[in-house]
C-alpha cells in the first residue's frame, strides 16, 4: 500500500480539522496509508514544526505522496512553496492539492512542476544579476570586496605552536 502524508495548517487551533477530514477522505479513495502532519495556530511568520517534520520524513523516504487542501496551506510564501514543491519532486514524491486540482502523478501535474522549476530558475538568475550589479557598484565606488585580511605574524604563530601551545591559545594570540 502506498503511503501518503497529509498536511494541514490553520491560524486557529481547530481550523485544520476540516482540511484533515477532506484529505483523509481523498487518501482513502486513492488507497493510501496515511501519515498526518499539521500546524495549528501558526501565522505566516511563525515556525511550522509540522511542515518541518513532514519534510524531514520526506527526505527519509517515509511516504510516496503529499496531500494538501490548498497551496496557501503548504508554505509561508510563494518562494517557500516553490522550494518545497521542487524538493518533493527531487525526492520523487507525488504532490496532490485538492482545491487547485494539481496531481504531479499525471501529465498536467508534471507540466505544473515544469512551470514551478522555471520560476525558480528565473528567480535564481535575477538574484545572481542583482549580486553582480552590487559587486560592480562597490568596485566602482572604491570599496574593498570580501573580508579584511588578518595581519598575522606567521613566524610567531609557528613558534607558539611548536613550543607546545594549544591551537585555541594560538588562535587567541593571533586575534589580540
């Protein structure tokens, strides 16, 4: 029997119950054995231990599918959603969303993943361009790039170490 994780999240502590009942019904119709994860009373900025546990178990191969009620219940932001979906795909885990009627186990669902991956690549390319532009601007303004090099007396360092001084004490001496 195929195992599926169901995940529900809500702002109110009792809100996920309606999501869970719908997801359990869908899982039973598809013949899935269910592993349940939820986050209750968590807002957009809060930690989501249920989602973290789901992703950890996904990496361990504990299930073959993830069922959610809707996209907005899965992740904290669009960027986070795309990363979660991408990671599930890399792990070979089928993703099913009830309200949006997305199932990555069928061709239209695979097309959805292709679009998600394209958006992630675009975002990554745009970030690289921003970083390069920032570095170029800093160079033009005459700022040094990278860390300031340490002014270390290498001969004294070698002498201290050879005289039996611990690495910790040698490091402390270097930083003084």
